[in-house]
């Protein structure tokens, strides 16, 4: 890390270096979980190699080690998140947008493999929104939908929900823009019932085909009946600050992992302590101490398999016809075409967000660092150095 950047406290990489080896010895990990551990613990260390810079003014040598680029590493995704938010914001239509959240009951987490629920959640949430949007009673048009998976709560426990950014209107079959009622998209109680029904049908099909299964001790019929009796939570309201506000909020989940370095408070030989917000009590900040191996286990549950798409687009934003559909929608709204988004460099990002000039020598504060050669990877224990 650049010495002029804010000095970090405890990092996730340090916690994983300390407790992950013991956890790995006692558990069977998937390949993508092992790779995530290896990447995060090696990030910005000699294990990945780097580059050498020299200040011609004072002779100071600066070693900058490469980032791992893993999407679960809290050090690597800040710039990617900013670029995503800027890109999505540029594509946003000049209409009201709504923030809709679909949440799964905790009772579903007993299924094996529980990861298989994520795809069902995406498809059922999106299809529920499209069902309502296509219904002439509510809209009768094709909306723009961006959906993002979120699997954790503040204590790193499993809490599955999908956040959706939905346009307040859509493009009709005749190419006209149909606006939703001001400050109202769809009735949330009806959304909840339809979502529950659609998900339960998909779940029973997955169970029948063996794609998901229950622990042998649970009777399937009674368990399914209990899920049907529950009220499934669907939340929807227009954002006060427009789509930019929701995009900034969703950006916390698009390129972030379950916990960032800033929430970590300390660790000892047995425990990891971190901050969490108690939403049931006015967002009061509390401290949780978890055994180190339990912390690693909770973290790894939120590591996604390679190739799994955490961000998905539906309706007008479906990838195959996205450019054509957005052009038609902007024409129907008499809106200007999408302007190209300038790609922000690492140096510009560091200056805007941190107020740090990464090209200035941190030793003398006068010279401009010059490239001095590559540093080859140094093999050794993961993340050593």
C-alpha cells in the first residue's frame, strides 16, 4: 500500500492469515473458496510481485505490490464500484425509479446446497416484477430492472435478498413510454404473495428433481406448509434522491464482500471483534466477538462461485437487446442519447476520494516517482511479507 495513503488498522487479510489455516484443516472447502482465501491473503504482498518506483529528487525507492483483483477482497473493488455506479447512472432514464427488495425466509437456509437458492431468488424476483409490469392494470409495458444479490446481515449470518432498481414506467409494445403512478409502482402485499407463490412452485420443482434437498430429519410436507403460512417480506418505495441515491447504496454490494476492513476492531489468539449495526434498535452500533474459525466460516459462506453473476439485468436492460431498447426508451421520452462515460484512472480516483497524489514521492513530497522495474512474485506462505 502507498505510504501516503491512510494507515490501515486490522485487515481482513490479517484475520484470514491467522485463523483460516485451522479452519481449512477441519472443513471441506470448494475450490472457489480456497482461491478466495489465497487471493485475499496474498493481496498487495510480495507473493504477487509488483513494481519498483524511484524518486529522482531524493532517491527514495517505493515498492508497490500488485492487487489480487478478487471480487471478495475489500482492498480491490473500490475503483470498480465507482466505475459501475458511474456507468449505470449514465444509462438511467429521466424517470422516477423505485427500490424494491425481495427477501427469503431464514427457514430456507437448511436446504442443501443452500447456494442453489440464489439462482431461484433472482429468477423469481425478476419474473414477479415483470408479471406486474406486463399487466395492463398496473403498467402494461417493459420496465428497466437491475437486480443485485445480497447474502449477509451485519453479523455475517446468512440473510438472502435481492435489491432491485426498477424504472417507474416502461416501453409499450407500440414503442410509447408508459409512466407508473407518481410515487407508486406496484402494491407490495400483492408482490409478496405472487413472489411467494412463484418461488414455492420453483422450489417444489427443484426438490422433486433433486437439485435441492432437505436434511433427512425434516419432513418435507410440514416444512413446505410452514413456509407458505409465513408472510414473505417485499419492500418497495421510490428513492428520495432519485436513481443516483439507490445506485450509490447498491454499489456497497456490487463490488464489496460481506465485511470490510473498516469494521474490524481487533483480534487475539481466539476471537475476532468487529462492529455491527443493530437495525432492530435504531441502528445502534454494537461490537460482536466471534471465535476466529467461526468468523472465517461465516465469511466463506458469502464467497460466490466463479462465474456466478451477482448483478443481473432484466426487461429493457436484458443484455441481448439492451442498447436497442434503451435507445427506443430515450427516444420515447425525448431524452438525449447516453453520453460516453469517462473511465477514471487509479491516480484520479485516489486524488478524488483520498486526496492523495500517488505519483508524488511520499518521502520528500517534492519529486515525482519514476518507474524503476518489475518485482517478480516471491513464493512462500500465502500473503507472507
